[in-house]
C-alpha cells in the first residue's frame, strides 16, 4: 500500500523505524536521518508538508546535479540512497532492493503508472519476485524515457519502445524476452486503468532467434573440486557459500529454489529436503547426502545470522534478509580458484544444475528419473542433455548416483 497522504514527518519516522527493525547499520541510519532532516527543511522552505517526488528530485538536482551527473562522492551517493529509500516506501509501502543501482526519480504520472502496474501484477497473482523483477524493468524503461524528454505516459510512442528494445542488444534471449514481456504487461495496465486510451502492448516487438539445439554448459570434475576447495569454511560467508554450492551441485536445484529454501524445508528426521518449485509449482522431495547435511549443519549451528527470516540462506550484512543472487557468488570463487572464464559457457549456479543432469545421464540413469530429480514438467525439458558428446560426459562433475538411487 502506498502512503500517498502521509505527511513527511510521519513518513520519515515510519521509514526510520522500518530500517531499524531490518537491522540497518548504525552509521547507515545516521546518514539516512541526516539526509531526511535536510530534505525536511528543504521541503518546509518550499511550503510542502507531504513527500513529493518532484521536490525530492529538485533537492538532489540542486545538491549534486543528479541524475544528469552521477556523483563519485561517498557522501553524495549515501544521500541519494537515503532519498531513494524514502521514495520507495512512499511509493510501495515497503523497502525495495535495487542491487546497488540507484533508481531515478520519476514524474507524478509515471509514479501513478508504476502503482497501477504493481496492482495489476498482484491481480494477475504474479509472485512477489516476479513483480519486483518487472518493476526494475519498468524503472529502467522510465529512465530511458526520461533521457528522451518524456515525462507522461501519453507521450510514449512506438518509437520509444523500439529504441528501448534496441538497447537490449547484447542481453541473453531470456533476459530480453523478460524485459519485453514486462513492457507488455505495463502497457496493458496503462490501458486497463485508463492512463492511456490505446493498448501499446501490441507495439512491443517480438524478438526472433535462429532455432538451434541448446547444449547446456557443464563443469569438469576437477573444476568443481577446485571451486569447492577455495571456499574458506572458517568464516560465516564461506560456510554459507559452501553449503549452498554443494546443495546445487548434489541435488540440482534451480537457483531460485535454492535461495528460496526455508528452514522448514529440511526434514532432518528423514534426511530429506522438501519444497515446492517456484517455476512449476511441483512438490519436490530429495535426499540429503551426508556431506551436504554436515555442511548445512555447520552453517546453521555456527554461522547463520540471528534473524526472524524463515529462509535457509541469508545475507551476511545487515539487514539479514534472504540472498537474492547467486551469480556473483560463483564468479568470485572462479577467480580465486584460477578457473578460466569461458565466454561461450554459463558459469553461474545454474550451470552446476546442468552438471548434475549430465553426470546422471553418464551413469545411464533413465531420463524419467533425471526429469523427476530436476523437477521438469516433461521429459522434453531434459532431452537437451542428450546432445552433449559422450566424451565430455565422462569429464562432467560430481556426485549423485545416491540421489538417483534414493528416488
């Protein structure tokens, strides 16, 4: 719920309390409150008692010439972050994560459009993670529009859409498709809520790619062992990362499912992990082999931060909420292990899932069983692994005959 009529004093107090409850660091809270006090004085001089995005934008424009110039000063960046936190809470009624990217301030018309878009997604029963991903895309699109001098939804043209689509060149097919689908949903929400009289979703292009067999990326046994061996299990982050990477390597979970696992997902009495897949809605029940169980216990018993969050894997910086990205986690250990980054191959957490499937295929485990372990809805989803050369199969990683036998 957005706080449209909340006075600035009340908004600042509410957001400050929310940050405290999420255990933001003391220095961060002090920086936030100093910035908000300065903004409150600025708004008072403008004779404005309520939060307004336009006033917030003017405030930062006069201080740092933002967003035309992106400041390098640590203090300036901290103040911009403080204002974005305030704006997020005003707009969405909660704090958002922006993966380090400072979101642009937007016009009142765009602000209302994002509110309507959020409600539209909720009515479609989109998952929270999907809504947040789509909001990030719409923020990016609005930033693109602002750079073109567009400040209202009625000023958006098909040329603006084409220009934005062109900017996606270099993204993967999946990412580009997600961006464009988010735009379609956005324009439908504008049409259904009456912010536009026409449905611009039909102007969003469909990208076509040459049809070809998709060959999954896999890891060699040596590289998997090297990756695991360089993780420092003597510190909190290392214990968490080791358990998470081992989990994906041995059980082949999708990254989203691994990061969404809850403490209650682990059935210690039967040594199994039980959860419902985010992508398919299918319930999965997989065994926990001994080394994986010990790694999870080591993390939970000694290093998992104290938190009311129900998720198994948490960030190790405040606020201690759920991990949301596994790509950069793998990248740092690849560099540390001296494993070459082959540009033609994927090297995120998801590629370790591919590796398990390939290993099971090498062991002549039937596709029906592999499909069940990976949580595929059909065997067709598993068939791309048949395209991997048998000699490469013999080099693929780890473990899990035991996984198949337990199915």
